[in-house]
C-alpha cells in the first residue's frame, strides 16, 4: 500500500514563500499527485495537481521530481489567510481505486 | 448554487441509535465519496460510488452503509451508533477521468453520547 509522509506543522510569516513536501512511495504510476487546503469547519478544497515536473496555477506551484517519490507544494508570498491544513493525495499502485491521503500539514502564518 | 450539500450539519444522538446523513451534488459528477475525519484531522475514505459500483474500505464496520437513489445522491446510514463514530463526515464528488479534483460538502459533525 502507498504511504505518505508530511510534516505535522509549519510556521512562516506573511510575504514569505512556503514549501510543503510530501513523501510518497508505491504510488500509482499513471495517477496525479494532488494537494488540498482545509480551513476549520470546512471541507477540503482542491489547490493543484500534477503528474510530473512543475505545475503552476494562480494559487500555487507543484514540483514533482522524476522519480515521483515526493512532491512539493509551493505557496508564494503567503498571507494570514493561508493559515490552514494542507493535504497531499496520491493513488495507490496496487489498486485502481485506493486513494491515500497524507496526514496533513498545519501551516500557521504569522504577521 | 451549492455544488455539494449535506444535511444535517450537526447531529447529536445517543449510543445505539440509527441515523442517516444525506448528500447531494449538482455537478453531474459520476463518482461520490464518503469520508470520516477524526479529531486528529485524518481523512479516511469510507466508500466510493461510481456508476452503481460501490468500493468499500474494508476497515469500515458494516454498521455503515451507503445508499444511492440516483447519481446525484449518496446517503450514509449508520446503525447502532457507538461513541467512536463521533467525527466529522464529509461527502465529496468528482467527475470521471484521471483527475483527483474532488468537491467536498461542508461536513456533518456527528456526536454520539
């Protein structure tokens, strides 16, 4: 079964770039690597996903090395409103249906 | 306009009772999920439902059963509630295809006393 590892928590300051890395092994070779954001008392919200190399959207960038054993979510110039829990999501290599969520990284942005 | 809705938002009940949580999505998605999020914020997939094919997480007790009257609805029935069932339950949906972009409902906070 695929396994994911994320830091439990991170702190940063407004205006900084924040990078959160998720390590994942035994993931499905043809599936996306996906990241979500969750605010208190809300459901997770999709941020970004990618298959390899680098993906960028209006919110974040996602870096995936060639071996796909990790992925790094990059949040540019964070603000207080980026304080949330961030999850990585991968597919398990052994099953077409098994989705494996990371345990989440609680990001706290300070003024 | 709500994409994925759940009712009720809060549910407080006693041990041994049977309860249901309803979920509806108006996005036309083919796949729906039920998740359990515990106090440590771990997200656990309980069920996924795609075109009448049900994929069950084998660790989920059979007291939990999903029921889908149509493609837009996936309800969760829980029998003989236990204290350990207290959690936030999320419904989610996504379209067919390789993307893992899911749309989550607002959650139902279940408290079993």
